C-alpha cells in the first residue's frame, strides 16, 4: 500500500497503476476525488440496473393496488369518473416507484460492497487512520495476477509514493 | 474570436435576417387573407421567441447566483439571447392592434353579456393590457441591460466589483422574473380562454422558458464547440452538468404540468375544464400525446443515462428535440383557444415562427459578435479550468 501527500498524486498513481495492468486495486482518500473511481477501473456497477428493477416493481405495484381496489374488487364511482381513473393513481404510483427504487439502491449498495464488514487488514497499518484526515492511499491486493512483492514495491516507489507499507492479512497469522 | 469565425457569424447573421424578413413578409400577406388566424399564429410565434429570451435572462441570473462549470462557456449565448428583448418589445406592437381577435375580454359584446368578464374589466382591458406589457418588457430590458453591462465591464478589469454588481441584480432579478412572469402569463395565454384560471400556469410557462433556454445553450455549445476560446474550457463535465439540468427541468415541467391537470381533473369544475376540453378536442389530443412523449418520457428516460449526458452528440440531439417540443408545447397552449374543436394547421403557423425567428437570430448573432465568446476575469472562471477530465 502506497501513501501519498497530495490528491492529484494519488489520482495520477491510480491511473498509472491501472495502465500497468493491475486490476485488483483500491484507493482511499479523506474526500471524494473527481475521476478516481474511473481511474481504478470502477466503470460499471450493477446498482443502477437493480434500482431500475426496484423502481419498476414499485411503480407497477403501486398502480396495481389502485386498480385492483378501485376498478376490480370494490368499484367506486367518484363523481362519474371511470373506475380506472388513472390520473388520480399517478401520485401514489410515483411515490412507490421512488420509495422501492431508493430502498433497492440502498440495500444493493450494502450487498454489493459486502457490508457490514467490521474489520479489514488495512487497518493493521498504523498510518492508515490518516486516510480520513489528510493522506491518500493506493492499495494493490496481493491476489492480483500481476502482484509480485518486490516488483510491485519498486513500481509504487516509482510513482512517487511518500511511504510504502505491506499490509498483512490476518488469515496468514 | 478570430477573423474567420467573425465573418462566418456575420454571414449567418445576414442569412438569418433575410430568412426572417421573407418569413415576416409572407406572414404579413396572411394578415389580409385571414386576419384572425394571422394574429393567433403571430402570438404563438412571438411568445415562443419571447420565452427563449426570457429563459436566457432567468438562466443567467441563476448562474450568477449559484455558479457551476456549465455557466461560463454558455454565458455569452445566454446574454446574446436576452439582449434580443428590446426587439421583442417592438415585435409586441402588432399584437396590440389585434387584441379583439385574440382575447374574449377585448370584445365589448362578450364583456357586456358575461358577468365574470364584466367584473374583470377594470383589470383586463385593452389600455391596461398594453401598459402592463410595456412595463413588463421595460423592467426585463432594464435588468438584462445591466447584467450585460456588468458582464462586459468584468472583461476589462481583474477587480471583482462588476461581478458583485451583477450578482446584486441577479438576486432580485430572479424574484421579479417569477412575479412579473406570472402576471405576464395571465395576460399572454391564460386569458385567451373565457373564464379559465390556474395558479400553477405561470410556473409552467416560466419553467418551460428556462428549459428552452438550457436546451438552446446546449445546441449553441455544439455549434460553437470548435471555436478556440470555447474549446479550451469545454469537456465532458459541462455536458454532464447541462444534461443534469435538462433532466431536472424536464422533471419540474412535468411535475407542474401534471399537477395542474390532476387538480383540475379532480375538481371537475366547468370553468376550469374548458382549457383542457379545447386542448384534447379532435386531433389536439395527438399533439398532447406528442408533447407528453417527447417533452417528458423520451428525454426523461434517456437523460437518466450518464452516457447520454456526457457526450456532445446524444445530448445535443436531446436538447434540439426539447427545443422543438417547446415550440409544439407553446402551439398547444395558444392555438386551441382559436381552433377549439379540432387541430387546424395554417401555413402561417410556419411562416410566423420562421419570420420572427430569423430576425431574432440576426439580433442574437450581432450581440454574440459584439463580445468575446468566453467572459474574462470572472472570479469564478478559474474553476472552469480545474479538474478537467482527460
């Protein structure tokens, strides 16, 4: 894991690392850096698609509840309007679309990120607490196909890292 | 701006003026063929181009107050757009001669026979209408001219005072825009119907104006993206931000338009329904369906995708579509008051917007030529260059 002092150093290093062929990498910074997610290869996630499915279930479900209650099971004449009086059903349909879509997005972010995960080996590195204050970190995982302890360390050094540390996974202990 | 593009804009300006004059001449012939149709076509065309200028004013004040990287490359297009307002005041004059063709409250026999129109007569009469329109337009021309003056003075000095002055106008400016715009929408369109009123209507008109100005500025960016000063600051981020703004205003427009309809549908009162009954009569309902499809559904779903917002071609296509749909929407607001039973398209519905539009563009391009394409020394401009994506 390499430590950087400036945010554009991290961004630059992340782009170089990705270009070098490393894929299993992660970056940590105290604030969002524009373009960093793309730099470490986070081009595509499944969250939007799952959210779309959630939104469609919410919308169709919301309309279906109105329709089954107002037009089929208990037809109610409201001021001579048709039983399936769609304009009146839109607000709830819309609200349920948003509700289910946002809940799906929230839950799927948790699931795809394998949260809650209470501990991660990077916390074994003492300096890492500064990732939420004023330092920027780039992590290359050991199970990356390109990973080689010496070569990766030399490479990270060549990127101008302030400090390089080796993160030990607890499983090996 | 270099000499070559200067000449290119000058040529476009003369072409626009020629097209505009030809269109206007044809429309004037129409005035003697079918006077009532002429006034309605003219009102529709005039209101569309006026709404573009008004929208440019509103968007400029929004950017002066909130900033955002989308605003600096588009600023000069918006400024040139609202500097056409003095022309719009002149083009308003023909409408003053045709009020009794357009508005029920301007026909004495109808006012005499109708209690509501009679009671409204103290406010809704020809003289007051003309006084109000001149007042509205003069207020907007005054604020717009000041915004432009401060923006140009900022070009000449590194001191931030002119931008502070421009912001000082923009705050009250956007409030006055909302207030006077609501009154104006009552005069321009709402009172075309006999008794109809809706408190949401002013908002629908104003949001439409702002949406139209955003769409217009995206199209202008696409046309001028090769010019060196604009190419230097333009990247995916501005398109992304403008795409998000288009999405937001498409949603806002849909929200207020549908909200108005839902309330009137639920209320089911005769004096409120007349508006919609004329606007779904006969083939008008297909115009409404097209507005719902291409002013909401298609742009809404496509603008959800980041790929459609970050790239010039899809975003420009969507913006051009929204711009055209805003013309159709204005047509659908104005024209059913005349053709109440069915859609009836006249050739003047084409010559009038082309005529006014040509003259509008000639003025717009002459204003665009008068200043650098990117404002200089604006204190926020530094942010336009940082974080540029590769």
